[in-house]
């Protein structure tokens, strides 16, 4: 992280700043730091799905907090990406409930279908496969998250249908 303070308005665009302001307004006066998770998500969305050190710092400065505090948040939660990802990030839960209900098959089916392993991005930049911990949908395991949508009770047929929907430009 840089030691020179940056100007958030140089890195966060008008829409991002307006959205961040709307989050800050949800919290009591002086508690703007509470919007840090939203701020990091907004910055990440603006940046095509990942967040750089500079953007983390921009969010921190805007929220009047130490950059290291925002950095700690950005590196703790799996929803933040610290390097570029594909346009469709597929996060597969392999935690206990999903493991018992077939997450290994979900992983291998998608790895075979997309030609990449967990942690990799397709050469065309369309897909990233990511292994994640419990996403809180254990009751309908196995599950995965694609972008912002959850997909549960996964089967090979459902996985194929999800990929085909993406390929055809449909919304999930
Ligand atoms: S274990 Fe997979 S969602 Fe909880």
C-alpha cells in the first residue's frame, strides 16, 4: 500500500461515490466506517470484479479510516478479489454440507466443462472457478454462487443449464 494519501475522487467514479454515499447515510453520524464492506464491493464492481491496493486505499480515505483497516476487510472475505477474475466468477462451496452432498462432483463437472481447475480463469476471460467456504445455503447443498446469484441443489443437468444460460446471454 502506498504511503502517500490518494484522492478517492480520482479513482472512484461518480456513480460509485454516489452509491457509497447512500451506504454511509444508512449509519449514524461518525460511523461511516461501517460502510467499508459496501465500499469495497462498489469499488470492486467498478473495476471489473477485483480490487487493487489503490482502490482499497481510496475507499479507506473516503470513509476516514486507516487503509490497513480496509485492507484487512478486503483480504478476509472471499467475496473480494485481489487480482483479475473472469466475467463470470463461479464460487463453489466445498464445505461440510456441500461436500457430503456432492460438491466434488460439482467441481469436477465444471472443471471438465470449462477446461480449467479451481482457482483458474478461462483463456477467453469468461469464467473463473473458485473454491469457497460455507455460503450459508447448506440446507440446499450442494450449491454455488455465480456473480450475485445462488444456485442450489446442484445436479449435472442443472450445472449444464446454468452454463448454457450464461452462454446464450440470459440472466441467472
Ligand atoms: S456448506 Fe455449502 S453452503 Fe453451507
